[in-house]
């Protein structure tokens, strides 16, 4: 269902790039490509089959800076209501209580890629906080800062938020089946906007499930063999 929701969001993109440790965004982008007969172009880092870059991250950054990537995915140990993400740690930076893997190019990509989709499977007040302890990448910028990029959505295990860049706030766009808007409020540490009636995230069709299992999953085996095996039962050749 999450891959299907992502596929709908990136369907009209020219080029979607996916970084490391992102099997569900990768599945969504590849699903969109299959539906679109080759569009969007998908660049999956760490892949030999689905990556157009020969120089890894450096070429990815160059491509993004030239405006040739429309969609990218980011996450964080913490994400707050202004779209800020924390990939550094929790507590005093000199003596943190928790260390995260680090920012790498997240702040740069957040500024230059027009449509950044935030992704976080754990939807709790521990991860979706009122204010991050450390801003690795800022969700918004001052009006006098040239910034073509930024967040458009946050998708979690419970719901889909849309991001309003004008007001710097999230809006509850849909709730996944089995969850409620009241539950989202209870488990979200930041305030967000919502309508009186919040729609349900669409359930994947039988055809979408077929494509994920028979077309997309075999393409994921190269980079995410454990994910493809556990979720879709697809394994690569020994």
C-alpha cells in the first residue's frame, strides 16, 4: 500500500532518485515506472541495473543541482511539524544520548530537488516530534532564500501527510486502512491541519499487487534481497 501511494505521487515525474536503505520508496518508484512505460526514469543508488550514475553520490548531487532530478526521498531519526529532519543525534551534540547515521547530502538534496517525499515507518511521538533536537536538513527557508526544493509529503505506517510550503505545516491527507484520524493525533508529536472528513488511503488493486509481486520485486532483489524475500517471497539466483 505504501509503495502504491508513492507510485501515485511520482507518476508525473521525469526522474526519481532513491538513496540507500529505502526499499519501499524504491518499490514505489519502480512501480510508477512500470505503469508509465519507462517514466519516470528511476535511479537507484547501489544498483548496477537501475542507476545511471557511474560515480555514485557525487554524480547524484551534480544531477540534482542541474535540476535533472524531480523526486527524492529523505527520512530522519526525528521529523518535526515544519518538515525539519534530524539525522545527527538526540541530546547535547557534544554528548548525545542517541547517535544517528549522519546527514550526508540530505540538506543539499532538500534544497535543490523540487519534490522531496519524507518517509518514516515508525509513526510515534518519539520519531514525529514537535521540534527536532538537531536540524540536519531544514524543511523551510526564509523568503529571501532561493530554494527550488523542499518537502511535499510525509508517508508513514499510519497515514499520508501533505506539506504546505506556504504555511510550513503538514496536513493530514489520508489515513491508512485500520487506522483513524484520532489515532494519528494521539501518536504524532507535532500539530497538523486536517479536514472534518479525512479520506482513507486507497488499497492496491489486484493488478497493482500482481505488478509488485511479479515485475517490481524481482528488480528489488539486486539491492534489497532480504526485503524482496520477506515481503514478496522473491529470491535471487544462488
